[in-house]
């Protein structure tokens, strides 16, 4: 595959002319390393839409294999939401609840195989409990990040008035962070990398795919919400699919060697 970007070069007379770059590219290049022209990677293999659609085509035929797992996750998710609402008036208690409960929601991502072949089941979930400490640390880092944002953007604990625009800044930085950490649980388990370095690698790896990662999380999250609106029964499908599509995008990033930093 050769780069089709248009570049300007000088002829022997010193005059500029345009020509096709023609640099030889690897099948996993996102940009030409010579002229910087983008390949079609972000609109094909690294596209959130393509990941979502192709994963669904596979998952819909095996969705019944994860019904019992989905019921377990509905219980854990419901309990987490209930406790979060119960402590919503106390920021400290609320974050303690999240610190304890969120790792249980991340645990399904601890699987070491393809989720469309090694199905998400109750048995695999309980086997993944050994990874709770690693995910606890990961969630703690997230809690501290959002705590710092709250202090900076709202003046929390400082007794200071802040510019209302900082609330928008806080929202943007929160969304940005969610996009950054999408592949972190997989890096922690599958690559055996500690949470701190995993976050760094995820940040560097996602420099060009950040928006795709955000679209993927947003789409998968909205799918779960839609499942809840369909008399909750829809969650039997949408919750397992949420984990499966996140794994699919991680595999796509790995295929493109984005974590080889």
C-alpha cells in the first residue's frame, strides 16, 4: 500500500510542483510517516461504528450464553446505583461507595480470551475476583482524578468561588478521561502492566483514536440505558454486549500496535 497524499516538491529549476507522496505504508499505519497524510484506518478498522456493527453481528447469535451473567451484573449495578443515590448528599461517602463497587463492574473485563468465544459467564466472573485489588487501585486513581477536578473547577474544600465556565471545563475533562482509560483494564490483565503505566500507555496509544474511543463508550453506554428502558429485560443483552464491544476495540488498537511504545 502506498500513500496517496499530495505533497509539494521543487524541481531542478527550484519551482514547486505537486505530486503524489507514494511512500510505502504498512497495513497498520494510521498516518504516512513521510508526509503525515492519513490512511483510511480511522474510518475502517479503527472506526467505532465499524467495531460496534461488526461486534453486534457476532454477538447477537451468542447472546443467550451470557444471560445468567447479565442477571448477576444487573444485581451488582442496581446495588451500586442504590448506594450511590443513598450517599449522594455526602461527597466522601459517595466516592467510598464508588471505590468499593465500581471494581466489581470492571471485573468482567479481566477475561484473557476473546469474549465472543470464551463467553461471559457467572463462573468466569467469580474466577476474575482475584483481580479485584488491581481494579481497586485503578478505580482509586480515577476517583482521585475526579476529586482533583472537583477542587480545581468548583473550589470544593477551598471555600473559593470559581468561574462558571470551569464547570464546563470539568465536564470536558471528565469525558476526555473516560476516553483515555477505555483500554486500561485490558492492559492491566492481559499485558500484566501496573495501573499507572497502563494509563500512560493508553494515553499515548489513543492520541489518534481518542474520539473513536469516546464514541464507542457513548454508544455502548446509551445501548445499556436503552436496554434498561425496555422493561429492564433488554439489559440481558445490552450489558454483556457493552463488555464485548469494549474488548473488540481494544483488540483493534492492539492489532495496530498502538500500545507498542
